[in-house]
């Protein structure tokens, strides 16, 4: 349920309304929009009469029920307005959301050594990336495949951050690792295999760093949004949704099926920012540029692209990784589409 306040409502009156609603056993959450203030009500609202809530104050414009099961993630919860996730980085804050320029995230699947990760960070920043992605802990299908260097790789990501000023995105696999990863990462990633790990979602939602939530390999859109709801309900409002391809019946030509239809669908359902990962979505480097360009045209807020200095020798996901030279060309191609749809800004390397 949401309480929509009239334009110009006094702050003291909003606080009084929140206090009265809290005394009724509800949890009011004030949401400041572009034009109006909305108070979201979380709790047992099934038997509440909206008309009775409206009588609390003449400054209440209307009271509406949120029909979706994902309350906080629903676009209704913000009265139709999109939200932004603002991430502080050494080069300045970067904003994710439909009202902001496209955010580019790039880097290798795994952190292999310091020389490789620092050099890759320098190359992707020079091309225009805002964040470096790199796995310290890697969930793999086979127990014999490279699992990442773990905690030791975090110091290598910190070195890349120090050398370039890029923000860092890396994956959390287990709850006990959250605190040490949060010391290095600017955004904590929940991978596709952990989208339904509700214990991890609750723990990661209880900390303050923004969270990138990847869609599970076989997850419906509603299941994905309900996973986001776990993070939001735990107290963290800064969630970015990442489509990374889903598993369908044809895996002969591409690793996954990149579901670009989520862009208009999510726009209608949720206020949360959206990222597209065409690298995992296709699994083949030659397909990544086309899908990246299509995602920008479709309205994505961000792209995550795997880049490796020598994909043939990568310890993980080499076939889907672009070389730095191909990434340079791709960013130039992306700028054409980005400018056409009004979602492009000067590269981070120029602004730094």
C-alpha cells in the first residue's frame, strides 16, 4: 500500500502521519520523488481500508494498494517513478537508472594475477568503462574448473582500483565473505546460481553497499523480482537487476538465450535499474557486440562486458571475452547508438 502526499505537504505533517501509521503496526517508508512524496506501507495491510488511511490527514492525496507480490521492487511502490542507484567511486559518483547515461562495466571473468587485472583495468578505463568487473570467488559447474583465487584476489582488485580509480564489482558466494568483499568492492554481485539463496540475499541486503542481482538461469521475471524483494526488505534500497541469459532448448549456437525482452517488461513492472550482460548471454565473443548495441537501443541502463588481454589463455570464460582492442572499437560503436537514444556521456577516462 502507498500513501501519495499532495504537492507541498509539510515535512512535519509527513512525520506525524508516519508516526501514526507506525503505531498501527505498519512500517512506513518515505520515498521522495521528482514531484511528490510517497509513503510506502509495509506490513499486514490486507484488512486496511484505504479510505480510513486517507482520513488521517487532509494532506493525503490518495491511498493505493500495490497489487504485485514484490512490494518494494514494484514500480507502483514509487508511484510510477524510476529509482537511481548512486555509487561513489574514486573518480566520482556514478548513477545507474533510466534517467542517467549508460554505465559501462568491463573486465575479465576471473582475477588471474596483478599484472593482468591492472593492465585490463587501464585498458577498459581508457576505452570508457566506469567499473571493473572481476571474479575473486568463482562458482563453476565443474568442481575441477578454476574457482578463482579467493581472498588473495581481493587485494589485486584493490590494486586495480588504486591504479585507475574505477569502481569494482565482484561476486559474493557465501555470507561470511560479505564483510571482507565489501571492503574492496563498490558493488556486490549476487550471481545467477545464488539468485535463490535467500539466506545470502537477506545478509547482503543488511549491508550498505549496492547489490547487482543476476537473473537465475531458469528464473522467471517474477521470481527474479521476488529475489530482489528479499534484498530490499532487508533494508538495502540499492539493487541493480542484471539479465545474463537464460537456459532454453537450443544451446548449440549460443551459451544461453539473452532475453532482451526484459527491458520493456521490467520498465513496466519495477523502478530498479537494469543491466544487460551479453557476454554470458551469448557465450561467444563474436555475438557480444551485436547484443550490446541491441541492448542500448532497447533501453538498458548499463552493460557488463567481459574483456581479457588474451582470451585464448583465460582461466575462465575465454570464448566469450573481447580483446581490449575489440572492446575499444565496440565502445565507439556503442556511442553512436547511445547518443541517438540520449543515453551517452563522455568516457570516464576523459572526465577523470
